C-alpha cells in the first residue's frame, strides 16, 4: 500500500542542510526520508512520554522543600 505524501517547506541552517545532504548520499536515502524518519522517532518519543505521564498522573505530589527536609531527617544529606 502506498502512502500519499504531503509536501512541506522547511528551512534549515546551511550547515545542517549540508550535513543532511551528505548523510543522504552516504546512506542512499533522500533528505525527505531522513527527515521523515527523524520526525517519526521524535513523535514516538513524545507518545512514550505521554504514556508515562498518564501512568503517573495519580501519584501524590511532593513539594521539593519537603523532599529535601525528609532527606536531611533521614541522614541522607
């Protein structure tokens, strides 16, 4: 099944663009393929972070000051 691709204009720092073109040539991929892969990895990481936050949403909040005081009380500081 072929996915319908969408076009977008992206502006890169010249040094980053040069590095992308060199990597594309070395890996026999297009710049678009490299960018799609990188964005996909970034979005996957975001999805994993969201899942982790959702799992911890009901954990109690501890104020930083209270955590430090507790560490000091237990002789950890």
